[in-house]
C-alpha cells in the first residue's frame, strides 16, 4: 500500500481574542459550571474576517511554499464548513481564486457539522490513493466562525447561547494531502466510523443554533466508544492505552474531551482515577493547548487538536496518534496515523502559538460593540461596505506576511483584498 496523508498543515485563528473568564463574569454565568469548560480564550471574528479569509490565511503559507510545478499538481480543493456564505456557491471557489491555483482543479464543499474536516481529509486521501492522476495533491480547508448577534433592544445574545458563547470560536485549518505525508502518515484502512440521526445540535437558520447540550454530550460519548470499537474490529491487537502515543479529540470545549477520555479509560482499560489523570496529562493535553485558546471551530476543531498534538508532543521517535472526530446530527470517526520528528519540525516552524499570542485582546466593551454590529454581515447580505471604524486595529502583520480581508459585498458577491 502506498503512503498517503498530510504533507503540510497550518492553522490561522484570527486577529482578535477574548478572555472567556471575563465573558463568563460579564454574563453572570455559574462559576463552577464555567470552570468545567476548561476554556481560556476564544477567537472573535472581526467584520473583515469570514470563512473565506480564515481559510485563505491558513492555506496561503502552504501554497506559497510550493514550487510552481508542485502548486499546479493541486487538482482538488475541498472546503469543509457549517458557516457557508451561500446555499449554492462554494467557499472553495473564492479560495481557489485568491490562492491562484490551477484552473484544472476540482472544487467543492462539504457540510456535516463538526465532522466535515475529517470527511474532507478522507475524501482527499481516497483521491490520492485512487491514482486516477498519479502524483496529484488535494488541498483541504476546514473553516468555521461564530458570529453572535444581539437583537434590537437586548443587552446580550439569546439566553440559550449562555454556555455556548464562551466556547464558540473562529478559525481555519488547511492541509495538503498527498503521497508524501511528511507531517502525518495515515494508517490506511485503520478507521472506524459510526453515525445515526439525532437532534443534539443544529442550525435551522443561518443565524440560529439550537439543540440539547446534555443529549449532545451523550451522543459524543456514545460515538467515541463505538467508533473506536469499530476501529478495533478492523485493526489487529489494538489497545486504547498502549497503541497510541497521543490522542487528538474533537474539542467543543476541554471539559468534554476530559469526560470522554475518562469514560474510555474506564471502559477500555478499567483504569483508576489517578491513572486516568496522568494519562490525560500525558497523551491528551498536548492536543488541547490551541483549542483552549481558540474555542470550537466546528469542522476544523479535530484538525486543530491534531496540529496542537504534533506541536506539543514528543516525536523524537515516531509516535502513533489516535484521532477522534465527531459532528452533531451525527457522524463520527476514529482513525490513526504516525508522526515523526520531521513532521513536528515542519509544524513548529509555522509558530502557530506565536500567532495566537499576537491577537488583539478585546475588552468586554469592544466585544459587545462587535456583536452589536454583526448584523451587517448576516447570511444573504446583498450589499455592504465593511465598516472598521471604532474597532481595534489589527496588530501589524509581520514583514513579508499578507492577509486576506473582506472589503465589501456587492450584489451578493464578496470582494476581498490582500493586505498590506
């Protein structure tokens, strides 16, 4: 079987963030329940940031590092999102244009809640393995944002958003999939998938998120167990503790991951509390470092956990990562792959943590100002000039770095520009 997996990966998680402890105090949330989220910060999308800009800014360093010949071998571009900006036109078309990819490229979009990024990865892997175009590459971009809005005359978003608001973030992860998997070599065929219909969370309208938090937790736990058991049927001699050096989980918030890992350790290894705590710190917490600072970015969150694991683990010797992806509604998958020192070095060169440090820390007043203005960018907006007045200036972009920004929407068509 030929090698396949992630040749290059990058995350872009915005230019502004909010200390979620401040938000919890501002919203008068129950302190004990909030602590259980295990969240530190969340990225907040500014008016000139949307799923296209996040995706382009994540993908550009990957594309720019390729030679012209290598860039022209990108023959598939998949966007993965539940933050689509049009019912028909795919975000992939905007990314294709602004990344200046070859026109001989298949473009499409996947929507399957938070599972979409993993679906995109597996679709890209299948394309490469099929060898219908030997040597071709696929670019997968998982990109999602949350834009909380305040109804006219209200002081805060709707009450049902109370504990979702602190954990809902914005960002994108881009990955280049090829037969040169220097970052993450997928274990081909080693995957267990599991899904069924459940109304745990949904978006019945572009600006509404609804659901049942308790049902969502139960569905997540059920899928984690059964996706792993299906994986175990397909791979010989698998042990939840010994087979994986690290574990990367879909991370709506850190507390859900800790609960899922605790349940798995009890059921699969009959582990005691002290052993579970030590194992969580060693194998799982590296994957939470970025997620705790960005928030839930839906289709990109499992991939962000993978990037974080690679950046913060120890890969002096090759290590296998077990990876769990869950999307409400629902579909889930447990898969695995191997990371070597070369892959970690490639991820660390991107300095994703430094980019998170460079985000503008919003005050509560600035955050409230932003969510009151978010209605200008509602789904289906026909015409708008993006207003930046009164907003914090983005920190200076590093020398040689460019970022895509939304400038306007004209007759439904979104117009962007690279700055500076």
